């Protein structure tokens, strides 16, 4: 391997690492309610954006993740229950089927 190539490879790794530092990871989901109306949900770090509101992550039990405006003492009492593996979302008792975009 030539000397210039041994200098270029570490430089490329460094530049790639630095450019990734400023990114915020999030997942956008398209959710449909029972009538077929579409709703957008965004999961970003420990928050859910849904129906123009921000909900905090309250915890997980098994495959279920719980979100609410103010987390209750028991996570399972949260207003939002999301199962990422199936895309099932329960919001205030209403069911939605979500697909990651």
C-alpha cells in the first residue's frame, strides 16, 4: 500500500465520523386509523410527535413502549402505547396501524 493511501484512509474515516456527529436519529411512521385516515408519527430520541403534540417516553414493558405528556406512576397507564415490531399504536383508546417510512 502506498504511503499516500495509508494517510487518505484514516482521513476519510475521521471526516465521516465528524460529519455523523451532528445528526439526530429519528424514525417517521405513517399511521392509519380505523377509518383509513393517515396520521404522521415521529419517534426521535425519547420523544414521540403525534397529532401536533410531543409525548415523553415513559418506559417499556416487553415489546410495548409507553408515551405521555406527563408520565404516570405506572407506564402502562400512559395515553400512548406503541409496539414497534408490529406497528400497532393505541392512542387514548383509538387503534392505529403504522408503517415506518
